[in-house]
């Protein structure tokens, strides 16, 4: 496990440097799932462009970053609210072929990737404690 993905480093509900590091690099799926369950906003995967289909849905499996989409269209993560193109551009360099894309995803995709394959390094119940602070920060 990566050192920054240690739940003992987090103070529940406090958006400090360890929380931002954890939910930016590895535990973004936990936070996206927690926000989705709280708001019912769609889950969006920032992923390789070839993993987003013509209908705008992301294929299953891993993502470069998980976020939720607020009703106004902005994407929300631990760092606030983002224009979709800005977030895609930020992940282009991490994409397999240098081109990232955003696609609508599902709880099942996050569960498969984050819980089943990554062994849930930051538990979802801890991510739940950060939802209010992230939403306040995303204004």
C-alpha cells in the first residue's frame, strides 16, 4: 500500500494535506462513491479516450481519476469544482496514448476497481465523512 493511502493519517471530515493527497492519488474512487451516494450525482471516470464509448459511457475497469458531475455540469473531486475539459487535459499525460476522456461510470465500476482490486485502502465509511467538506469547498 502507498504510504499516503493510510487511513490513520486522516482526520475524518478535515480537508487537510493528507486528505487531499489520499483522495487525489489513489482513493478518489472512495470519495466519488461517497459523494454519489450522498447526492445521487452521476459518477464520471476520467480514463483513456478509447475506453469511452460513443454514447458517453466509460467502459469498466480502472480509471485515471473518479469524480462526480454536479447538476451544473462541473466535475467535483477533493480539489473542488472543475470544467470537464480542464480535468481531461490534466490527465492527458497519464492516458495510455496521451489522450484522456470523461465517461459516465457506475458504482459497480468503482467497487470492482477500488474495493475488489485495490482492497479499499481508505474505507468508504471514512470517505463519507469528507463529503460535506468537499461539497462546501466546491462552491
